[in-house]
């Protein structure tokens, strides 16, 4: 298992390396600056050793001129060190931030390509965690990983080479501790990696729970369930604490073990060095240099120890980044896909079937339907019969698993997704308004539209009157998800958005089911205007709203069980007749109110 983890880690690093490619020369210069600061640090003990040796063995040679030259050299090294450190701390970090930006752009672009099926099975809070905090850890890792390893390598190798020039046996004795320190660090790192992975996953869960609770705050308060939400949050928060506590225990053991090795290394230098000095194998200046270099060596190892936490966080972030990047893009442009050319807007279903990939449940089968341009097709039936799924197949939110769908004779899988979806408009029951102004939300239907075009679309949707009555008219801020507007107002803005898009094909998904009678009447009038001259698919909740449909399709678990006009289906006395009669409370079908649930 450990071997598999090593192999997977190498694979992750190999896949991550291309993000360095754009900034290769910045990284090279960063490592050059790291080398300069390290060499400056390694030079100080040599200067101290030289001055100490002269002071003990040849004090007369230690002139003021020589001291000033040594001081000038040291000041020059300090200036070089300061300049190199500035570059490392500023430009180096900026390079990491650029890499983070590139990765976040790639991640967001990939998320835009994923199908509804992916988001059906993934919590938004988890995705948010991966696109924000995880990538911040990655950028720190990207900058510091090569730099820290490079600097520590130079210090350890440099100190070893210099000290070997002083006394090989003493150097080998002191450095004999290093392999044990490396083994201890590797063991603790292996343990901490699992803890970091669990911590990241739990952060995502907390984000998802907070998002769920805050977006549903009105439901929470309406049921007086604040205590329930607090308990759910506290449970997740406690779990996060327990994971983090375990990680800190490991870190404590890690730090304590390395402090023990630090003390052991100093002990060896003092004990063995003193014995060597007694026997004349080293002089006092050499011993001072040893103590300084051992201090440098211990500092380097301690930096690596501290970096181990950052390394684990970075590797966990990279792993979670590639988990999303590896998610299959299930719906994509086929090779050679051409733009959809809509002449009239006819839609043809040919032996269409659909089942979800995760459970294999068949939702639709053998759907054959020929919708003429400009027809208004209404879909009714019990919940779960596939009404929304059938409509979602037209813009390829999901792909058919059997058969094919054609628009004006063109197979929708052979045209580009962008051109396909540009020709289809949506008005849904659950209206989503973005956090912004009324104008921005309508303009979303056709980005770049002029003020006059937006206002014209609002007038067509019957929304101009209430918009001008708002505090700032079209520049009124609608609040998150449009909370400052009523259901009817939000629906009319979504209809205005569709008018602005002006597509030849419309899908109305239970667009009036959540509205009161007065709002329903206003919105229904807008929808009738929107549907005029377009091929329209209406998923009906209230059957009274579809009596004038060109054709009504009754979907059940058997597929399209009935189709015809309202009058034809009522006269047939089948499924539609019973649905209408049950929900209208009028067996003769005379009343105009009702819905299909």
C-alpha cells in the first residue's frame, strides 16, 4: 500500500510540473537567489573560524585593515543576501500566486464542462473548498517546495564538504545522526498525510453544511429549527477538531523527535570535539566553526521539518485538484461538430431512451415524437414519469442512451453544444437570479445587449411596470438569489431574460406552479406571448394552463401513454381525463382550475 502511495504521489507531481513550465525562468532565478542566500549563510562560520584562528595563533596578523576588509566582505554578503531574499519573498511568491490563478482557471473551466450528472452527486461546498483553500495550499507548496529542498540540500552538502575539510572523522560522527532524522521525518510524514486528507475532506463538509443552512435560512427559521442546524454544525465542527487534534499530536511528536536529534547532535560535537581537541586533532577555531555549522545544519533540518506540514497540505491540495480535473466530461462536442442551423425549429425524437449512469434506472424508453415548428407541446403526468428529463435531453444537459434527437433534421450530438444551447430558451419553476441588479440579470440572456434592448424585453415580459417601481429601477440590487423580489417578479425577470435571448425553441418547466393566482395570471400572459411563433415544450403543473396547447403528451412509467389536444384527451376518458378530473374536482372537465401534482 505504501508503494502505491509513493507511485501515486510521483504521478501527481509529474502531472503538476507543467504548471511550472510558464514560469521556468522565474523559478530558475528564484533558485539562484536561494543559492546566494545559502552561500552567504555558509560563509559566516568560515569568516568566524578565520578570525578566531588568527586571534589564538597569530594575533599580530589580525590588523585593523584586515578586520575592515573582512567586515566589508560581510556587509557585501549581507546586501547580496537582502536582495536575493527580497526576490524570493516577493517575486517567488507572485510566481506561486500566478500558478494558483492558472490552476483555478483550469479548474473552473473544467467544472463548466461537466454535466448535470456530476453536480447531482457532488456537494457545492466541497467544490468551493477545492477551488479556494486547497489551491492556496498548492501555491505555497509550488513556491516553497523546490526552494526549501534546494536550500536545505546546499546547506547540508556544503556544510558536510566544509567540515570534511576540517576533520573527516568528527564530521562523519556528527552526520551519522542525519539518516535517523530522515527516517523519523518520513514516518511522521506518512502518518500526517492521511490526517491532512481527512482534514480537507471535513473542511469541504463544513462548507457544504454552512452553505446548505444559510441558503435555506428562511426554511430553518420558519420551522424554528435553529437548534437543529446548530447541532448539525457542531457535530461536523467537533469531527474537524478531532481530526486536527490527531494531526497536532503527530506534529508534536515530530517536533519533539527532531529536538531530541538536535540535542544529540550538539552533544556529539561538544563531547567528541572536546576529546579531539584534547588529542590535538582539532583546534579551538575549528570547534567554533563546527558549532556554527551544526547550528546551520539543524536550522536547515528544522526548516524541512516545518516544511513537511506545508508539503503534506500541498500534496493533498494537488490530489484533490486532480480529482476534479479527472472527472469525465460526459457531454462534449464530437469531432467535426458543426454549428446548429435552425431554420424553423422542428424537433424530432427517434426511439429515444434514457437511463442514469449511476443506478442504471430506465427513465425513458422508445420515445417517438415529431414536433412541428411553432407547435406548443405540453407534457403532463405523475412525478417521476420523465417530463423534465425529456426536456433536458433537448439541450443535451444529459445525453440520450438510446435513439437520437434531431432539430431541423440535424442530430444534436453532431452539432456544437454552444450553438445548440444558444437556440433554446428556458423558464423554470425555480428561478435563479444572480447577485446583482435587475438589469444585469435580464442582460444575462444576451450579454452585451443595450439598455434599450433590455427594457424592451422587460416590457414584452410584462415586467417593466414593477421594475420602474423599484427603488432604483433597473439598477436595483436584487439580493442573493433574488431574495428582495416576489416569486412573480422573479419569474417575469426570467421571462424577460428569455425574450432578450429570443430563441426559436422554448422550454417552460412548471413556470407558474409556485405562484399565487394573481401572479400566475400575469406570468401566464407573458408566457403565452413568449411562446408565440416558437416551438415550445411546456411541463405543466396546473392543467388549466395548457388547454390551448397544440398537443398534450401524457407521460407515465410506460412512456408516452396518450397524446392529443385537451378536448381529444378529455373525450377519450383515459389517463389525462382522470388527472384533470381528480385535480380540478370536476368529473366533466368543465372547471378551468387544476393541476397534475
